[in-house]
C-alpha cells in the first residue's frame, strides 16, 4: 500500500539538463527544522527525488503520523528548489512508515554531538539486517514477550547509568532522560 498526499509547490521551469543527482545534492543542504545539525536526507525523511509531469517530485515521509514539523519540512524543500529555479513539488508519502533505522551513521554521530542520544536499532533491523530490510519488515507484538531494553548512553559523558524521566522530551519523537553519572538531562531519539 502506498499512501501519499501531495503538497504542490511549483517553481520556475526546470533546466532540461538538470540531473537528479544534482537535486539530491541541493537537498542535502535542507536541515531538519527541529534538529538543525542533521539534514532531512540524513534522517531518512527525504525518501526519493524523481521526475514527474510538473518537474521534480521530492518524496518525504514524516517521522510519525501527525508530526507538526512536516509542513515546515515541505516548505524548506520547496524553497530550496525555488532558490535554484527548479520546477517541482513535494509529495508526502506515509507508507512504508518511517523508521529510525533510516537514520545514517553520520547523522547518529551528529545527534550525539548535539546532545541527543541516537536511537538503538529497532527489532526489525536486529532480526533482518539493516535499513533496507527494515522497510519490508512487519512489526509483531507478542504478548508476554519482554525484550531487554538496551541502556541509553549519555551523549555528554558516555555513561549508560541513565534513567528515563519522561516518555516525551522536547518533541514527541524523543524521550527525556537523565544521566546519573554527570547529572545532565538529555533527549533520546526513540526508536520506531
């Protein structure tokens, strides 16, 4: 099932010689509005760039349904296209659902340096091997099957002597943790 909604953001005519890899390179510069040290591509939100009837179509997927930053992300992508005179639109695709396994290793390092603990791998990635395979995995909920939750390392001092203070941090996709070693609070990007 491919559920998508389209938000049209038309710009000027696209140059006939424009290559899609050039568009990808331009969109690498679009930062996440809530975590400005990582790009939408690094977070796995930027899913595809393809040629459509009206020019370039940029496909984005929200980190979770109802993410309040999605309209800002679409506007930022459209602004980057317009800045370079590229005709196009932004398409929001909901399926397959975004997973934290799509976050690149470089983005995980940037999150840590920014003071946000990056997410652990999801069960699908642990069982099936990586982000590409995680896209095709189906989540299974087994009653009574408790999995050990890996310790969350503090991005400040590296200690795993941490506790969850609140299931929700600065945004709904993050939880608030406290390090018992250095006493610093920090966000943990929850795995999905």
